[in-house]
């Protein structure tokens, strides 16, 4: 009979990687049919193929490397996707919950180990610190349901970092107790290094990040740069005597501001992590688990039961006490318990330190039984935490998202048309559209290139196809579909109008024309476009990536709240500010500001909005002159004959040319009811000159008189 046992465990790196990829591919399929979270499937697969299971794979250095990267990735994504504004506004809640979720299980487990298992005081404290900390092992489940910014998730992420920090402080104190002679010097040096590191990370690194993103737009370079910051931060925290996961999380917090959650770069970060590194880490954790001891050694069963029961019970008490104190629904308490119940490599890292601390000859602070108990505890807590988080996520989505947003989704006619003319504006316009679109609708964008109908139209068509192909690549990197069309027209504005109606678009986002082509502010056809269409039109001129913007300043004319498209433009600007996580200022009269504040506060409470008073539209030049290099200036204007139109708006081109530095500008024409007339009538002419004869006459007189 053929004996194949000598072929296992597999040691060839190529075959190991192949088997791991097969597990990453197959495990979610099987777990999906069994209605079990995919995370558990990865851990169980690791148990099955490890040396304590079927012994198919050897846990070589690749599991150490990719596993560590996977753990860093989980914590990095947690910091990258956390709602930093919510974290700031709920600082006291995060601090209280962090203390509760650490000290309650810490004390319960430490006392149970000391009184029930007869462990030494130091061993009990170390096991207690392991159970007091937790790893956000179920965080990918939260991401799957789009709840990264949910209030309960924000509390859990912040509290997990506090609990981990406290656990590492306890570990450092225990290690310091073995070096009593230098304990005071150790703590002084430790605190100094810690303060210097975080001061440099949060105050110096952002300046470097801003310059790099502003200068280099290549997607590969940006991704490598992001990973380099994450690993450097993790390496430095390890050198300081802390766990690298703390540095990875801190790097995510620093980069949070510069990577919008709907950007192509964020899509790449999440894709690579969820496709490779995080599953590799979960499989590696499973390979450390020895299920056989549960059936052969009753003492190990007692240890595991003690760890799991008291640790999990303590986490549950902390979660439900906090949800009750903060007056959160029960489903939020379930979410908080599920996210904080699991333990992973952080627990193993602390345990590995303990088994190296020698109490006496041949006796170590943690023995093999304790280490086995910790590893088995990881499996059970991962299962418990993942199941509870999955159930809580479904409940929250059904209760809070689907029921409240169904009417909005059905009524929204959003479909954005992007006319493309210059290759350097493609990424700017597509990124802007992605950050302004409604992700729940999952509707694609419409890309358009209009070619002038002359003898060069064939060359123009080829250039247009290349531009739209590049646009498709940019949008695809963010998982956004694009419909494209190269259109030949004798009049550019008419070509855009006809395409707008054919695609049944709702609004237009387009770039400003180049000054070297036409010296007119509106160019050759833009004025004809906004006079011929009643839809919302946004003209954009941005000299730097949107990710580096720190503030949006919006000038809104009085009575704009009576325009039909008023709330549409507020919705788009609020989404932009929310995705960029930057401040937004609305400048207008008091009545208009009250309407804006009411809408933004109700629909986008996380947006950091302020409402300075602008008593008259004549203050626009002064406001434009105050816009900084890293700010976006948005001017909401109006078409002639509309409610919010003013004669002062005729001076807008001159005022922006004279007073505005021209760095980052957006001009918005709000949508109106009905369609524009197809033919000129005596009541409403289809064509309007950019400047009236009266305005040209006044300008000529001023020049002659040097006024």
C-alpha cells in the first residue's frame, strides 16, 4: 500500500503558498454555506492543516512574516477607517470603556488563576493582562457591513487600544520586577522615548505625508509609501518595548486624514490586506492550536475553561455596562462585546515573554500548560467574538440603515456625467465624483469626450478613447463602473447637452478650461452649457490632490435655500467634507445659514461644519483673498432669472481673477426645475453673453479714468 505520510508536512515554499491560497479561496465558500463567519473558517483551517491536525503544512518563516503583517494590517485598517471626529467627541466614553474592558476581565481572571488554579501572583497578573487586552479580530466583519464609523465600533477601537496599552504596561512592570536594580531608570527612559515617538509621529510625519502625496500621484508609489510608514511605526514601538500593533494603529490614525474612505488608494489597501495578509495571519494562529489536549488532559480543559469563562464574562460585563451607561441600544452592546471578546497574536506575544522569564532553576513564569491554555483560549474567543459581531452587525444594518434610508435610495436620481478634455484633470474629477456619489445606490459614472467635427476628428476620437480608457482605470481602482462615449459634434456645448439627456444624467462635474486656449473666464462653451441646461453643474480647478485639503470654504448667496437644487449641492459638499474628514465653512446670510446648519446637522452629524456670517455678497472678494493654499474655495452662484441671482454675481469672473489666487476652486450652478428651452424665444433667450454691454461700458470708463 502506498505510504504518502513521508510527503508531509510540506516544506517547499511554493507548495506552502499554493495550499494557503487554496484555503483562502475555499474556506469562505464552505463557511458561507454553513452560515459561519469566514474568519472562523480561516482559524479552523489552520488547526486542520497544522502539526496538531493533519500535519499537512509546516509553520515556516512565511507564517511568521505574513502573519505579523496581517496583524499589523488589521490594526492599521482599524486606525485608518476609524471615525476620528467621533473618537474626539466621545473621548471620555472611550477612556471609560477602555478602563472597564481591561480592568474587569483583568481582575476576574487574575483572582481566578490565583485562587482556583494556584498560580503565583505574578503569573496570575500576567494571565490577567492577557485577558484584559483584546485584538480586533472581528473587525473585517464590521468592514463587510460598512459599519466602520458606527458609534459602537468607534468606542471599541479606541477602548481596544487603551486596553492593549494597559496590558503592555502591566507586562513592562512584571518584566521590570525581574530587574529591580534599574526599574526607576527603565521607566523614566521608557516614558521619554514614548513621548518623543508619538510627538514626532503626530506632528512631523503629517507634513512629510502631505508633501509626498502632493508631489507623487503614482498609485504604486503611494501604496508603498503608506506601508513603509506603517512598518516604521510598528518597528519603532517594538524598539520602545511596546507591541508593534500599537505603532501600526497609530500610523493608521496619522494617515486617516489623508486617505479618503472611498478613494482608489483605500480600495487597494483593503483589497491586498483582505485577500492575502489577514487570512495568512488567521491561518497561522490556527496552526498553533492543539485541539487534542482537550480530550487527553483534563487539567488543560480546566485552564481553558477558566480563561475563557472569566475573561469573556468580564468583557461582556464591561460592554453591557458601557452600553447601558451611554444609553445605547442592546444591539450596540452586542457589537461592543463581540469586537472586544476575541484575542489573537497580542496574547501570544505576551505569553511568549512570560515563558522566557525564569523564576528559579527550571521554573518559568508561564509554563507549557498555561501557554496551551492561552492558545486554546484564542480559538474559543475568536469563535465567540466573530459570531456575536456577525449577528450584531446584521441587526444594526437592518434596524438603522435599511429602514431609514430606503426612501432616500429610491428617490435619488443621481447619475454623474463627467466631460473629459485634459488628461491632467482625470484623477481630480473622478476622485471628486467618487467622494460625492451615493455609495448605497452603487451607480456608475458617465465619462464623455466631445470631439469637434472638423478634419481632425479622427485624431480627436483616438485621443478621446485614450482619455476615457484612463478614466475607466482610475474609477475601476475604486470599484466604480464607468459608461464612456466619444461623441462628434459641431458644437461642444450641444454635444454635452445631448449626451446628458441620452444618459439621463442628474448633474455634471467638469474641469475649468485652460487660460492659454481662451482668455475668457468661462471659456468658449461653458456659459452656453449652464444657460442651456437646468441641471447642477460643478466647475473644478484643483492644483493639488483632494486628500491634502484641510478646509472647504463655501460662499452661498442669500435666498439660495429657495433654489430647487439647494439640498442637492449641500448633500454633495457634505459627502465631500465627510470623506475628506476636513473642516467646512459656509459663508452666507443668517437665514440661509440656519437652513444649511439644520440640514447638515440632521443628515451629516459627523461633518465638522462652521457657519460664519457673510452679510453681503460684496464681501466675496475679501473671502476669496483669505483662502489658503491647502483649502478649497467653493462659490455657489446662480443662473440669471433665478431666485438667488444678484447683479453682483455678474462681477464673479472679474473678482475671482483679481482676488483669488487660483489654487483650488469650485463653482456650482444649482439645478433648477424643468428643462431649458430648445429654441430661442422672446421670453427666454437661449444664448446670453458673458458680459453685458453695460458692464463692458463701465469697465472701459474705469480703465480710462484709472479707477
